[in-house]
């Protein structure tokens, strides 16, 4: 029995030795790799709001020259253009506002550059100006500021430097009450303008040579000659204006306005006004604009 058991043990041992040796020859198993760390979510970048572009045209009936009589009215057309962010309210524009771009735009205050273009005065085209000098086109460049002390009340000031036909300084102060009734908007208020001598003189001064020219042209014009006169700066005019606007949905707008300007001081006392014109200056306007959205260009 003992001998049989020894043989069986020896046989089993001999049979397991190759298996153990084979197992010893297997390469060692590396531990499993840890899972990759979770990827952090991308930071949220809010979408840039679209622009709302407003473009249109405005036709105006204006005095042919500063101080012209009521019978001397001309027709002119002006482009209208503005850009604002989507979701912001439309800008308010008064009839006497210069073209302006707000570089600071807060809820109750806006500030930025302003530009106003003034047409020329050709003396040879009107008998009332025969013998006087012509005045070239003028670009008035400066800045504006809007203050809204109340949600329905705007105070605007502008200061501009003339370049071209006149080279003086002009300052405007406008006050507008703005009332909205559904699709209608009514606005209006007083106006005040001050000008330096260099801004007033080209339009209202009369040199001795020009005075002599009005004597020579009197038979042709049928008007009395004008004396020499030196216009100076100061309070140029005061007045008032009103505007009505109607919105067709969110795209189209039409508006009309009337502005009254009363010349005063040295400008009103010029013989060009007292003899051949009037200090009462009226401007009438009618315009339309269309608004659309577009992606920002930068």
C-alpha cells in the first residue's frame, strides 16, 4: 500500500512540474490603468447680440440762406443712419440734432462726436444777395452730450467748430419732452443757439466793397442798396420745434416735424435780414426709415 501511494504521489508530482514551469515562464500581468480624469466642461461664452441697423432718408424745406425771407425756401435731402445692439430701445433723434455717434452710451447719459453739414450761399443766384459775397460749404465738427433727467425728458448740448465757409464756434442747447402712445411718438421743446463772430460774420456782415456792390446792382435787383455792417457773435437764435413719429411694426417708421428759429442779436440786426429778409426762420421735414438686423462685423 505504501509503495502504491508513493508511486501515485510521484506520478502526480511529475505531471504538475511542467505546468508549474510553464506558469513560471508566463510574463507578469501589469496592473490595470486608471480611468482618464473627466474632461472639464467648456466655459460658457454668451452669444454676441446682433446689430439693429436703421437707414432712411429725410426731405427738408429750409431757408435758402440764413436770414432769407419766407418766400425763399429750398429743398434738401439728408440720409438717416444709426446702429444699436439688439434688445436696446431705439435712439431718439431731434430735428435739430447733428449726425452723432455715441461712444459712451448709458441709460441716462450719452456722449460722442457730432457733425453738421451746412450748404453754400451763392450770391449770384438770388437778387436779394446781389453785390454780397458768396459763402462756401461748411462742415461743423464737434461733440454732443445727452442727459435724460427723466425718462421722458432729454437735454442735449452740442459744441462744433466750423471748417470751410465759416470758421467759428457754434453751441446748441435743445430740450425735448418725449411722449409715446402705442405706435405714436410726440416730442418737442425749446431751442437755443450761440455763435462766435467768425461763425456769424460770413453770413451777416457787409464790407464797404459789398455795400458799394449793392449800389451798383440796385437797378438790376430792384432793391435798395445796403450799408456796411459788422456782425458779431453772441446769442444767435432761440426757438422751438415739434416732431411726430409713427412706427409700422418693428421695421418701418415715418416722421414729420416743424422747427421755428428766431434770429436775434447781431444777426437779426443785419441789413441782410432787416431790409432783404426776415428773422423768422422755419424748417419743415418729412422722413422714413427701415430697420433690420445683422451680425456684428467685429
